[in-house]
């Protein structure tokens, strides 16, 4: 049997062991759910975090490139130790130390290259425990604005060529006429990989007298949906069947017409292709926009409408509001107080956002209880950001060709003509998309508000 002294010693060592175990902090290393996207030449920031939140200042952190099977950044003893980096990363990595105390472990890669694309591991180790997370880095190239030029006279028509460079991965090229009509690509269209791995675009198009005279060439990154577009107008003299020696004079005349002061004057509306009467209506509506206000009786209880009824934000706390027949019960939506049964109407909204949102129109009889799809099937026509990308909320979702997500959006309703259009106010009133619908009832301004979003109606 153990003596009393032995029992006390045993108890002492059990307490020491228990204290040591209590100081052995266990944690999980978590990475982002989706791939990290970086543009060629910009800085990529890879971030993982400790859960529960634990200071990483005294821990060892290793960033490992799976593609090179090598440690590209080592943090140990409170400082970076990168003397053994492989050459491709030398001088290009920097540990982000601002968040170490709160358990955020980040790595900045300067001047992202295509070769940086791949899988990375974030390995964190204490004296008694370690864990790691895996991250996927996608590198993209958003190329130059396309350049359209007249190359030659061919088979009674004009051969145009659209050129752009600096794209990755291989982009989609789209020729359009009348703003929406898709034209087939030529058999000698080429997406050529250059020595740096980026793609160069050479896309010819034969324009004849039967082809639309107003043409655009858009190049789109299929991974992020970002695009750049150029437009050209071809004058009628291009298609007159004349002898080759006079063609040069016709081309010069056509170019002069394209760049005449009249078209310079109307360039702010370069994407709107209306008849004269439609354009007059559009200009009149833009010059005198609707005074749109929000109807707080329609707002979901998680939405906060400002006292002046001109802005709405999302709250983390559900308000205790009367659930009347007008109020959205599940979808985080609110309607405008205005209703439109006829005529042309235009209004603008400013979106300050880190989350999802959409603006547009909804029919007066829109379903407001239970789950809804926020699509035309439910009487809602809108566009906005979902999953980090600007999209039209329809099924199926049509492709968009925009260079960046708009913050200032113009909404233009032509009730009798059955058109609802969205414009990027910040980029010279560029047309984003037009719904073609036969409206049969009153329409109201519509707003869907996600977390981290504030929508303001401009007057």
C-alpha cells in the first residue's frame, strides 16, 4: 500500500500533468470555402484561420506550395525565416501579421504569375499540436479593351478584325449586331497562347449589306464573367459595289461618319439602340427620374428602412413587426411605394455592398409569403450580385458582358413596350441587360438585400 507521503506525491504529479494538458491548446486550421482568385500582376492574399480563435504569434506557420512541393514561407520564433525559398518565390512572399493575434494567418504573394496557380497548404504547429488547411489559388488575366479595325474589302463586304490580348484562361469572344443578336464566329477565329501563357484574340468578321451596321465585339473571362467590349458603326457607303480604286474614298467617308460630332455627342448612350421615338422617351425619363420611395409595410422584418424611405439595410436582429398581407415573410425583400401601370419610368439606385443584392421590378400580385425564387416565374424581374458575381436573376441566367460590377444602376421601365432595362450609370450609361416581357399588371420597384448591403435610391 502507498504511504501518505507517496499518495501526496502522486496527487501532485497528477495535478502537474492536468495543468500541462490544460495549457496544451488544440485548434483547427480552416481555409476559405471557395478558391482565391487573383489577377495576373496583382497581389494574391491567401488566408487561413484558427478555430477557436487562438493567437498564432508564438506558433510556427508554414505555407507550402503543393505544385512545387516546397515551403514558400516559414514563420518561427516570432519572425519570418525564408532563407531557403525556391527562386520563383524569392522576394515575393510576405506573411500578413496584422491578424496573428486573433488567429488569422495570411500570406501575400506579390506580382501574381500564372505559375502561382495551384494548391497551397497552411500548416500551423504549437509545441504539442498541429493542423493544416488546403487552399486553391486561381489566377486569371483580364485583357485589353478590344480593338476593331477594317482589314480589307472581301466578297462584296468588309472584313473586320477584333483584337485583344492578356486573357487567361482562354476567353469567350462574342460578336453581336443590334445590341443582342449573336453572330457566328469565323472559321479563322484564333485564341493564341503567347509566350507568357496569356491569350491573344484575333477574331475576323465579314460584314455584308445584310449584316447589322451597328456591331460590337466582347471578350469575356469565363471564370469570373468579367468582360470588355468595343463597338463600331459601319456607314452605308461601305457596301456600294464600286471599283476597288474608289473603295478607299468610301472607307474614309464611312470613318468620318462614324466619328462625326453627332455620334460623339450621343456616345454616353452608345449601348442603347432605340428607334428615334424610343430614344426621345429614354432621354426624357433620364433627365427627369421618378421620385421612388420604399414601402416599409412590405419589408421583411430583417430589413431596416430609413425614416426618409430612401434607403434600406439588412439587420442581424429580426424586428417585431405586424405580418400583414403586403409584407415579405421569408425573402429579404422590400417594394417601392410607387406603382406603374403604363408609360416610361426611370430611377437610379446606389449599392454599397459586401454581399448579395438585386434591384428591378415586381408585379403587384407577387408572392410575399414563404420561399420564392426571385425570378420572372414569381413575377420578379431583377439583376444584381449573387455568389460574388453580377447576374440577371432568371432561369436560365443569360451571360453578361460587363467589365466590373456596377454600383450605380439605372432601371428603365417601358410598360407598354414590355421592356425592363438595366444601365451601368458609372460607365457612360452602358446597357447591361433588357428583359422583354408582356406586362399585364402594375409593376413596383423591387429590392432584395443581403448581409452587408445598403441600397440607396437616388433622387
